[in-house]
């Protein structure tokens, strides 16, 4: 299974799409005003909360003092709450200014806490709650919205994120069961690009959170973070606004949303709510801080991409300090289109799987389309195009194909399901990639060996050895020894996230290639003998075991 989980069905494809509610789609007329009286759709004030009836099957409450979501009642059943906690930004904002107003078919609740502004919106006849969050600076530690769901209402269908156990094996968020399997809320399996929504269904009731387009989040399309979990106390669904764990980018600020809490009669949420499909012209006049309507955005389109390897998907990303976007390149010709982009100048990056192979600058203007002629990826930009004497794994920017690579997106390395982290391999055996561990740690399996033979002509020449990595923990990086006679210098550590990575379900960091110029004198002249390459992990940081210095491997090759 690949590092992009391509063999695992994406959750959004496992249900028949629900029909989108169409009631209440009329455009807003005029500024927000007081609610109309005696209507099924509307709101009341119970003293502590604003109580919103969507006029469908959903009634929800928002605290007038904190902006917490205190109740989610669908068809008369309460779904909100576990452990005595509400649904809210981060762990709750605390004292806030909360107001409510209605205009026709829309109700908007506005929450202000210092420089942070948060919004809930309801539409007449819809079983949805639309949310926006505008974080202006670091004064408020708002990085996520958590929908807290009562225990016992849904079966646990993602056991690796089921966190109830008494045995903590790392920090306070990685656990082990008595059978040796590990659990953590971090173990989601999915990258941001892999899902549009997450949640649970009983077959007759579905509760989902549909993500936003993540334009003000960080980490790009391949970022992984906690998405949902269940415990004995209940479940949590997350919209990650910014997450620092194994983060490759600085935090962005500004309005994120809408993201949607959606109830259905068991099926998936309507595809009309998905990022890229959702149109919110009805929100244009609501006065949401930082809101930019469709007319204030532009589009980037490319007629095609040449120089691609057809065995892999290609993704085009846009990023600057203020926003990020991405889109898939069409497999037949590389055509791509990325709509809804805020005006500005962006770095456009083409990724082969998760490996950046081309970049340029593009400028986007409001209401316009920036059209690019066919992009030609230079052959030298893809390390997989170089002629190699031998190569272990393809260059994809992921550890896909290596031993335990798939498992590590939803389990701890100590998990009983993991194959042994040993992995000496022989070039030409046919099992080099599958037998080589995806991760190497200083205190676990440093010193892995690769055996290979060279022809007389090859042994008479110097060669370049390359080791590609996708991330590292505690500055772990490879130092190599050839035939116990030649040892490379210790390379400088590349820039990588400083938090945990290899143990909490993520190999995604900053791809880097280490190169080693091995002199001819290092090779054996007897062509019948195996040369031996030893790969050590070096670093003065880290602690012990799986929290010792380590790194994730993309590919290893010896160039001709």
C-alpha cells in the first residue's frame, strides 16, 4: 500500500451521496434584522443559550457567554457532549461576546473573543451547521474545532483511533492494548487531500464534519493530523485550523471556512457541501470578518504537464505566506484547474506523488484566470530518471513500498502488527524494497546493511550514493560506511519539523536528498564478492528507542 493510502477506499466513497437540502436557498435581502415571529425556522433565547431550529430535523444551541455549541439535537436525539464538555474552538474560548441575527432564510451567530471571531450559520430546511473561524494572531490558541459526540450513539469503525486504554506508551496520547496493538487520536491514515468529510453512520443517522478548503491552514495537501477519535466517553470530530505537530510551514492567519456539521439519514453528506463544490453566495452579505466572495477570487489553470511518470498521480499546489490551495493534474495530459484563489503571487509546485519536481511563480487577480501553457518538467528534476546501478524503491517523496510504511500511518512503531525493524537486503533478490524498513532510528535499527555486486568497470570508478528522506526526528540523518573501509562525513541536518513525527502517524516533513561521493578505492575489486553498504543514523539529539533520532526513507540508489 502506498504512502498516499491509494489502496484503501477513501471514506467519502463508501456511502451513497445524500440528496442536498434545497429549502431556504433564496438570496439574502437586506441587512440582518430581527427574526420573524412564529416560524418553524428561527431562534429563541433560553437565558443561557441561543436556540436555533433549522426548520428541518436539527435544533442546536450556542452558549451566549462562551460561544460553545452546547446542544445538537437531531430528530429529538441529543448528540452533543462527552465527558461533560461542549463542542468548541480548541478547548473552549471562555468568556466571549455572542450575538445572533436572522435575515430571511439564514441565521448567523457571531462570537468574538479578543481578536478571534467565530461564526455559526443555519439555513432554513437544512440539517447543517455552517462554521467559520477567523484567527488574527497568536493571542488565542485556536487551532481546531472539536465536535464532541456522546458515547454509545455510533459504533467504532476506526479502531486505530479508539483511544480508551489504561496503558500509555508515549506522551499522554499514544496507548497500547493488552494484545500489543496501539491506539492514538493521531492515527487517522488520511492526508488532507484524501478526504472531504469524516464522521459516523448508524445506517439511519449520519453525523459528519465536512472540512473547509484549508486555504488558511498550513502543511499543504499531504499534511496529516488528528481527524477523529472515539473513546469510552464519546467521540471527537475535528476541523484542524492549524496544527503544529510535524508541521512544515508557519501558521497562517485569517478566515477559515465554511466547514460544516452535517446530519443525514444515514448516507454521506451531500457532495454540494464538499470543498470546491460549496457555494455560499447566501453568506456574501452577512458581514463575516475576512470573508471574500467568489467575485473577489481568481483561478489558476494549466493546459497540461509533460515529463510526467504515468505510474504516479501529480498534484499542483499553490502557496504563499497568506494562503494555500491545490488541485489534481489529469492523468491523461496533466491539465489542472484550481479555483477560488485569493489574489496574490504564489509559488506553484508540481508534485510527483509527494515529491516536488517543478516550481514557478504565478500571480492571481480577482475575477480572472491565470492560464499557464503546458508545463515541461525537466528530466533532471525527477531523481528517478537518473541512471542507477541499483535502486531501492521509487522516488515519490514517500516511504511507500518499504517495510511497515502503510502501517505507520495508523500505528506506533512498537505495534505488534509491525514486522521486525531489521532489514539487511541483497540487491537483485527482488525483495529489496519490501524487506527494507521505512524508518531507521539510532537506538532501534541503525546499521542496516545493503549487499551488492559491481562489475569491474563499475568498481574502477567513483560513484554517487543518494539517500532520500521525507522527514526526520531529532535531527536524525544517515552516515554511510562502505566495506568497513570508507566512512562518509556526517552530513548537516536539513530543516525538519521539531515535533514528533515517526511515532504519531506522519512521515510528512521536508523531502531532502543526501548525496555521498564514494571514491573508487572504497569498492571491492573482486567482482564475485558483495560490497557492503552500512547505513547508520547519527545525531546528538533524541532520547531512546522510537524517540531516538530517526528518519523516514524515500529511496536509496547508487548512480552509474
